[in-house]
């Protein structure tokens, strides 16, 4: 029985992904002939043609497409095994790759720094600002291990979640707005206002706000902006209203031109931790989960 070497699988995956022997060689820091020979040997051992060339184009055969699926599984398993082995070495510095949306979870900063870092000085946290949908994608791709987001948006069966706290969508208006003295704002009052929305792959806020507009049969003018900060800036200059999941973030608390108001018909949501239930959770991630639920 022929033995397939791991490097042959790595070379094949790189060529398949980059559609080029030259680019694969550059990425892997080896010579192009080395890749060509390794893949030719792989094809001989398997007894099938994996890669074909048509003029300057490169494409996979039917056998190549099938082999690629299994090759990716093998490489993913090896990466996971290597990560687990590194994690169980008690003398190693631990790294937790974590993410949460920039527009919510402000309270996490005060928990992470210095509380968590003081309790676990051997754990470094690498934090990314991502929306909930992006967090789920990043977890599935192995870019991060743990996320904090809106649990109402988690529909992927591969994801495990843990409820942490309940939240409420609030409306942001200028401090001199005609509704400034209202305790709560009826959403139907906003029919002739401009709704300023941060467009980011159908966010939870956008989805729920549009649902509410539709239920009340109102159709406010919508202005989409590329940056969340741009929405806040426009509100502060009285160009419309926006919505937020967390009015305690500093960019809002420190802006005297913006005030937040709950809607008369409250829109609640659940927030919490998200991770891949089928993947090994590192010691750092397990400690973080225990720390949050303390």
C-alpha cells in the first residue's frame, strides 16, 4: 500500500486553491519543480489524474475535486491536533482569539481589563471588532475561537451559545430633538424622520427595525452609511435618528449632542458567548467562559 505524505496533500491543496504551481511554490517557500514532482508522485500513488492544464489554465479533474474535499479535512485535523497539543502544554503562554461587535458589549472591556488579565496573567487576548454574523463565520473558519454577540442571530447548528445578558434596542436622537422630553418613543412617531443605518451584511438592528417599520406600515427615509461612527456623527448634527444595541459605549456616552431613548414597544434581544460545539475549546477559552458566568 502506497503511503501519501502530508506535504503532498499540502502542496495539492495550495495549487488547487491558488490555481497556480508558481503561486503555491511562493506561498510554501519551495521551488516550483518540487511541487510539480510531489503532485505527479501523488497522482501515481493514487492511480488517478488530479490536475489538468488547458493552455495556461489549471483545473481539477473529477477525482481532483473529490480528493480536495478529503485533503482539506486532513489538513484541518492536523492543524486542530497541533493546536490541541500546544494548548495542553501547561508552560505555554495561552492566546485567546476573541471578538465582539464594536457597537455592543462595552462592559466586556472593564471585565477583561484588568479583571480577567489579572486573574489569568498567562493568557493573552487578541480582540477583533466584528458583527455577530462575521463572528460566526470567523469561528467556522478557525480565525477566532470565541465570540460575544446577539444570540437571536445564531442559526448555525454547529454553534454553541451561552446566554449572558438581555439587551434592548434604543433609538438615538439629537439632544435638541423634538422628542427629547419623551420617556419612550412610539415608533410610529418616526414616520417622517430619516433613519440612519450602518449597512453591514443585514445586521440584527437593521432587520428588527425594518420589521417594526413594516408592522406599523410606516416607511421612513433610510440613509445607509459605511461606518458606525458616521451614523453617530449624523445624529449629533441632527440629520436623523439611529438605533443602538448598547448606549453605554464611550462614543455615545461622551457625546453630549446625542441622547438615547427606548421605544414604547420595546425590542429586546439576548446576547452571549458563541463557539463551535464540535471544535476543541482551549484552556484559555474555557477559563474565559467560566470567568464570564462567575
